[in-house]
């Protein structure tokens, strides 16, 4: 059975840097598990690895769809299994890296995902309902129909709320019943990277400022010029919506930046609901000096003498 290393944790904690170091030491290849990095043309705002980093270590499942293309969890899982299998066949070490809990656990836990085609009329109706009465209306409906699925979805995540309700509407079964689990075709070591909360918030704020300096506003302007509406699900992620409001004249830039920081703090807290500090499957490491050596030691012990 093949081996898979998984690196999880909140946004901006340093997962990508750690993965790059581990991969270079152990002939590894990175498999992206960030739900926004799959989209083309969204480089700065999703903190994609640089071209230089991609030359150092192969990265997979980055830039695979356009922002206006539908991309499902089922498709992600299928592609991830395919890529991981190909890496193992080459005798390399796959590293599944990212902060999208849904993607990570779908792969690691072997979710059996219902492949239900999108119902665009149903989605548009619920989008109008959310706009008129608030996202909480959808969340309360999902709590009534499928409390287990509702517990795994943030009340503000309109896209996932609508998808869960769509599956119930199309199949007559709760999403949680259709997402059964089965063992994946490989053994998994999960490393979690964490940091004291205020230090993490400071890292987030510094990264947001750097992304603005690198041209994030221009990136959003270019996406608009290419014909991609800011209402697209792909562009609903952290920062793109706030910068869009700035470009539409509804916010000044300092306010937009402050909102991005605030929402990213909130997002980081929510990620700990996916990657719980008490989860015994996760080997938690404190980000900072020496973390690469600790991670390499854990990985080498787990892999055995072959590495």
C-alpha cells in the first residue's frame, strides 16, 4: 500500500513552505488541497506557489479550471486520487497540502460522494432567497433537513449550503447519508501546523498587505476585463468580493483591506473546526524555527528505512 503525507492547518500558518522543504528532502510532489488554487488567473489572491517553487517541486491540481467553470468535490476527489496514484507509481512521495477541510477529508477518509448534476434553476432560486432574506434562512432549512451536514458547513457559505439543499432536492436523501466513508487506497500520516492565535492573525494581516502590494487589485480588475463576473462562486472567496466592492465604488480600499483581514481571521478560526487540535489522527507541530526538522523526523520515522 502506498503512503501519503498530508499537511493541514489554518491559512497563512506556513503549510506551503513546510511542504516545499519536506518535498525537497524526500523526493516529494505536492497535491493542492486549496479550493481556490484550482482556478486559473487567480494567483495573488490565492497565494499560489511561485513559478520558481513549482520548478523546485512538482505541484498538481493548480490552474486546472477557469473561474466560470463548475468544479465539484466529487471531481476534486477523483482527480486527487488519480494524481496521487501517478506520483506513487513514479516512486515519489505525494504530499496533500491545503486548508480546505472538505477536500482533505474527502481524500483521506475516502468519502463516497454522490455525483448529482447541478440544477441551475434551483440554485438561482436559492441565491435570490439568500439575497432577500439572508444566508441564515438557507442554513436553518439545512439544519431542519440535514443537521449533520449543517454542522459541517459555515452558516455564511452560500455555495455549500445551496449544494447541500440541491442534493436533498434531487435525490430525496440528506447529503450526510450520501457521503459515506471508505478506506483510501493508501496509508496516511497527517501533520498539522498551528500557531498562537494572535501571532497567526499578525501573519494573516502582513500577508494581506503583501498581496495588495503585489497587485491583487489589478488581478481582480483583469478578471473583470476578461469577462468573469464577481458574482461567480470562484470569486466569492476571501478578498475577491471585498476588492470587487472597492472597484465598484462601494468601499474605499483601506476599508476593503480591513474587511479582508477580519474575514480571514474568522476563516482561520473556522478551519480549526475541520482540523481539531484534539483530533488524535493529526500530529500537531508549532510553526516556527525547527519545525522542518521536526516534520522530517516524524515523516522519516513513519516511512521507515526505505527513506
